[in-house]
């Protein structure tokens, strides 16, 4: 079985190491490199872990911060990742989750007399 791969995103830390403590500090620097993002997009890029990232934006960040990809992205194996608990499907037995023993009654649909 193949190991599950994941990563840590260190953009906020790298920015702080370079003296950039505001997410909006990136806006003019990205604009110089012909990349136009809104302030909310830049905020999400810095604060959250991106799932999809344009290579142009990645290259611009590496240029702006004068760092390598290893500084921004740290690969990790899935062993340290907590698996989400599986939710019970309809008819399953998951009394400890959610509504406990309360279950809705199944609807009975009958033919309509015309």
C-alpha cells in the first residue's frame, strides 16, 4: 500500500522571516510581476493551505521572498494526519454520533386515487 502524502505550507513563516507581517505587503510585489490578486485571495494564500496553486504565483512567491520551494512546502507522510471519522450511512449504527437513538420514521408513499 502506498504511503499517503501531504504537505505543510510555510508562506506565513517565510514572510515573517523576511519582515513582512501583513498579507497586503504581497499585493504590490505580485503586481510588479503581472499577477493580480484581490486582498482576500492573498489573505487565503498566506493563511490557508492552498490545494491548487498556479505555477506563476508559486514562481513569483519564490522570487519575492528569495527562497526555495523547500522553504515554502514541506512534504510529510500521511502517518501524522488524523483520519476523519467515517459517518454512518442510513441504517447504520452510530448511536454515539449526532442524534443518538432518535431516528425519523420512513415515509410511505402510496398511489393517488383520481
